C-alpha cells in the first residue's frame, strides 16, 4: 500500500486519485464539524464552493429538509442556519436533515476526496476509526490536508500523521516523504495535542475571535468511531469503524496482509542523499513551522530527532513512494 499526504492544497491539485482512497482533513474546524453532524444523525452533507451555490441548491429542497451552514473568515455567513462550529451540530438541529456546507478551506478538500475511488473525512475526533476504514479499503491512500488559506496547517499535518502512523503500524505501507514528515509531527504531538492551541496559527485566531470552545472541541482525540464517507456528490454517515473488542486501534484488520510484527522504525543517520524532493515543504520547513521560534523546551526527544525517526519508518523502501500523479515523470 502506498501512502501520501498532500500537506497543502497546492500539493493536492493535479493528483490523480482514481483507484485511491482519499481522506479530507480540516481539524479546525470543517471536518470536525462534518464528523459531529454525522454522529448527530444528519442524512448527508453536501460540500459546495460558495454561499451562492448553497442558496441555489437549497431551493431544490422542501422547507425544513435542508440547512445551509458555513463560514467565511471564521464567522457564520449571514442568512445561513448554522455556522461552522462543531458544537452547533446537535441531534436537535440536524437529525434527519441535509446540510449544504461551504467553508474557506475544508470543503475544497472534501470535494477533492470526491474524485477518488473511495473517500472519507477525518478529524482528530475520529482519526483512529478513519485509519481502520483506510485499511479496510485495500487501496493506496492519500490524505488531503485543507491547509490554512493555501499554506501549511500544523493541526492538519498532525492529524494526517497520526492517521498514517496507525495505518503504517499494521501493514507494509510505502510512505512518500510528505507522509513520513507528517508521521513525525503526529508522533511529536501525540502526547501534547493541547499544545496545538498555541502552536497552530488558526487556533490562535479562532480563540481571539471568541471560538475557544470550538478549538477545545476540535482538539479532542477519538471521541467517535463515526466515519463520514463520500457518496456521489455528498458525504454521508458511514459505518462506525469500531475497534475489534479488546484491541486498540487498527491492529487486527483482515483486509490488509499483516507482515510479521509491528516494525520498529530504524532511525536513519541522516536524510538519505538524493531523496526525491516532493512538491510540498521539506521536513526542515515543516519542523520550523511546527515548533515556532522560542517555544519552551518540551520533555521528550527534540523534534528534529523525532522527524528523523519518522522518515522511512522501517527503512525498507528506498527513497519514498511517489505521490499519486497522472504524470509518470513527476
Ligand atoms: C476552513 O474551512 O477554512 C475552516 O474550517 C474555517 C473555520 O474554522 O471556520
């Protein structure tokens, strides 16, 4: 199985995802909202590009059947029924309803996942369940990070890293460099998810706008087994990918040929010379973004060592998998 992470929307554009399983991630806040809405019993979420498209589609539904939801600049869109706070999507508000959703970054990634052979939506709140779903697909996997106004988003990369780490710990996954870098961030933040409140630019901005409760809700890990999946042009509540009794995480999935014991990563001395340069930020760039200047020293291994450890888990596959692209020369 090949695993790639598109760390920014630019990395996702041009990816040929047919035949792949694609997973959209926008921890703050759109995919967390979609997971909450599905867990609250909505019928479907239809991601749309803008508020005009939402109003047009809403006119096709009978009154009461559909809700318009979304944000711009983090604030609710005037005239819409709901904003983009996961805390608003309660059973009372959304059960049995269709939701037309438009957000700044997240809905674009969800639409991107719609072009793949199979698609799902992940956030920190359901990350392990989505890893189980990904393993059950028996396809190559691409994680599409929504980013932050086109640039790198730390919380999305961390979520992608936790997801890929789970997948790679069970089956013989061939990771692209971007996926390996995300795994490094996932491992670094796995025991300090709360630090993202300060380390994430959008988290700081949301808090300044008075949405701290949303940030708290989005930074909770594995509170549901709900996996929203892509179905035609919508996202519907998928089967709960619950962990087999007595097992944490996706250790015993039948659909993936488990190769021997979980392989401990062999830390390479240095990033191998000539590693293919991926389109996205290089590991050092990711790191510089991940650990802002002047951050208080934290317990545990320095992030750079974590990242080095992350690159080429198991060190088995030469120079990293190629991202899914139609153009073989890329
Ligand atoms: C986005 O899609 O850019 C975010 O979900 C915006 C937000 O947090 O409301």
